[in-house]
């Protein structure tokens, strides 16, 4: 057995029985979740329900206590996996923008390409400029992060993740720290990525975005998937009481 397994047709992410405890605190209690290639799956749920822990387990920023995670046919939970290598195929965008504050935009986009993927400076720059254009910020190539608005910083963070040419993008409440007038630009970039066929797993409180862009929505509460289905159904016509009361609070 090796970490490489047969990828079931079209599955980019397959999570089965994922559990995670911190000491005696059981945060994830057996999550099953799959994302097909090219799909957008949104995860919604109350604060503290384990959404960030779930995403952090998907690229092994947290080590699962139990369960199996397969991303593009590589079992990340296999003991022999080369996790640094596998991680380069998984882009992550956090609530805080996490740019390197001492590097300008271009260097933010090239440093991991050069150091981790061993791309030449020329190639890294070419890929960086292409992705900066994708998020509409070509003119900011020489700016320092502190000179950018929060929305621009988040778009740079997205471009930086895209520059690694990941097969899957994970977003953890990417607009939660933004002033309201800046949210739309970031959601617009995410919508465009979805239209281009990017596989995305998105934790969000933006119900309108989830409704319009997600192929499937999961409602997570207490470390379990309480309800899942098409966005129209889960957000528009939820079946479970807990989903209904959550939506009544956020909509
Ligand atoms: P959400 O993103 O849905 O708000 P989180 O996944 O951040 O939820 O957190 C779920 C629970 O796990 C919370 O009770 C949180 O305090 C706890 N938790 C998260 N990370 C850690 C950690 N590194 N150590 C201990 N507890 C943690
Ligand atoms: Mg969170």
C-alpha cells in the first residue's frame, strides 16, 4: 500500500469518518464529505461548530484523530504520505489575509513557487503576474501589503494560492474580516474562479453567495454534518430544526 490510491471518478476530495479532538474536547465527530472535480461545496454552521478545524484537517494543518482524507487520489492520512508535496496541490485562503508583510506583492506570489516548487524566478514571476491579473490587481505588483485595502490583500492572498496551481482551493470565511463595501470584490473573484471550473471548499457566512455559487451546501453543527444537499434546498428549504434556526439568525 502507498499513499496513492485510485481516485474514484471525478472526486477531488473524499473525507470519511473524520474525527478531531483537542484533549477531551471532541470537535469533529465523524464527518463524511466529498467534493467532485469542478464543484463548489459551501460549509455553513454556527461559530465553534468545527468548520475551521475541518478545513485545517483537509490540508493537515491539524492532524485528524480518526478518519481518512483523500485529495486527488492521494491519501493524506496514510502514514507514508509526503505531506509537504501533497499540500502544494491544496490552496488555502484564511479569514486574516496572512500576507508576508515585509515582501511586496510580487514576492508574496513568487516566494513559495521558488522555494517549494523550485520554479525559476522567471517562471514564478510569469505565473504570479498571470494570477495577479486574474484577481484584477496587476497595477499593485510592486505594492507592500500595508498599502492595500483588506479586500485587495485578500485578493492577493487568493492570487498567491492560485500561483501554486492547486487542484483544490479551501476558503475559510475569506470575507469575514472585511469592511462590508469590500466583500463584493472578493466574492466576485471567487465567483469567477468557480465559473472557470476551480474545485472549491468554502466555509462562509455569505448565504447569498452560497446559494448562487455552491453546487452543494453542508450545514455543520456540533462537529457533525446535520444536513446537506443542493444550495436551494439547504438554504432555501431546510429540513432540520437546527438548520432552520441557524438560518433564521443569519439571513
Ligand atoms: P468554527 O470555525 O466553526 O467557528 P473551530 O473549528 O474554529 O469552529 O472550533 C471548534 C472548536 O474547537 C471550538 O470550541 C474551538 O475552541 C476548538 N478549537 C479549535 N482549535 C483548537 C485548538 N488548536 N486547541 C484547542 N481547541 C481548539
Ligand atoms: Mg472558523
